[in-house]
């Protein structure tokens, strides 16, 4: 399979339009509701380590996580790649969103108690530099949360170039747990917890990867679930009518298999995505 290579300007355009959509919606209403549930889980996990304080969300997207943290009493800040991408977050949260490269962010050293980089590090040209910047922006003992696709996962090994979380060309880098842990330690962090359990990401990763391997058009289900404004193609049903009609019977067979594989990968600690919770050494 051949993947396109995007320039920096094309990457910004891709994120701003097809990735975020318009009207602060990316999926249909049912899945938008699920998104808010999963974001609440993220907030609860952060608050297991730090009860309250100042938080920075790098790649804050539509601002859903920051909005929930704000409701819980956190002092919030976010970073986004472009004005268009930041529009939705700013409509919710005001001017607390910095637009541009995190390496040029204006905050002084020791500004934050928590920095969240949730499925963003793999999108950045200089992940090592970003982690160094986080080490500067966090106070000693502060928490860094990093979630990434796991290149050492069972999903990645099974699906190869058809793995849903490979996501070329938007992902510049792919990490395994050992590599990411070593990079964090090199930058002055001590990993306190690693999780291979993500009901938000990993069962679906199996479902879409299995469909891709079975010969369905690449990521057809994912494109079908998106809100119309968040697609970079016309509705998949119009382009692939027969394949789209085959999705429902295929899912009846695939979903039980995907859930089984999800629990297997958790037990083997080879989840399709991983979350690392690390503190900045004092």
C-alpha cells in the first residue's frame, strides 16, 4: 500500500479541516457522547495522581478534556497547531489556548503540575525536544501523561501496514513501550505506571485492522462513523456501496473476535495503545 507524504502546510490543513470537522463535532451523536465518557476517564486517571492544579494539554483538540478539567477546578492551558484547529477549544475555553509550536510556548519554567500529551507525540516532528520542553514547563514532581500507539503491540504485528493506528502520514513516529520509557527517563522522568488497557482505543483498533486485513477499503468503517464535516472524502456509502453494506454482517463476526483479542493483549501487556504516567524527578 502506498501512503501520501504531506508537507507541513498540508499537514496543518489536514488537521484543521478533515480531522477536527466543523461545529465542534467529529462523529455522529452516539459516538460524540462516548467521546465525552472516555474523556472523563482520562480526567479521573490524572486526578488519581494530582488532585488539582495547573494543567497543560498539548494537542488539546476541541478542548473536551480541558473543559472537564476546568469544571473540576483546574487552571487550564492548551496548545494547538493552527488557528483553525484551535477554534473549537477557544470557543469553549477562551484565550487559554496557545496556537503554534509547543517548543515556542510562552510559559515560564515550573508553570504546570500536569502536562497531558494524549496521542499527540507521534504527530510531532521532534518528540525528544517536546519532552525536554515538558521537563522545563513542569514543576519538580509534576506529572506527565503520554499516550501513543504501541508499535510493539499484537495489533501492529498482525496487521502490519494495514494497522489502524499506523495512521501514515499523520504519524511521524511510532513507539514501543521500551523505547518510550527510555526516552522519558533520559529526559528526567520516572515512569510510575504503564497501562495497556484502553477501551476507547484498542478494541476499535482490532475491529478496523481486521476489516482492513479482510480486504475492505482502508479504514472504511472509521470514515463511515465520522461526521460529514470531518471527512476528507465524500460519504463512503456513495464510493463503496457494496462494501458498506457488507460492514454490518462482517461486524457481527469481527466484534467478538476483536474483544477477545483486546483482553488477550491486555494480559500479555502488548496493547494496541499504551499510556505512561511519569513524574519529573526532583
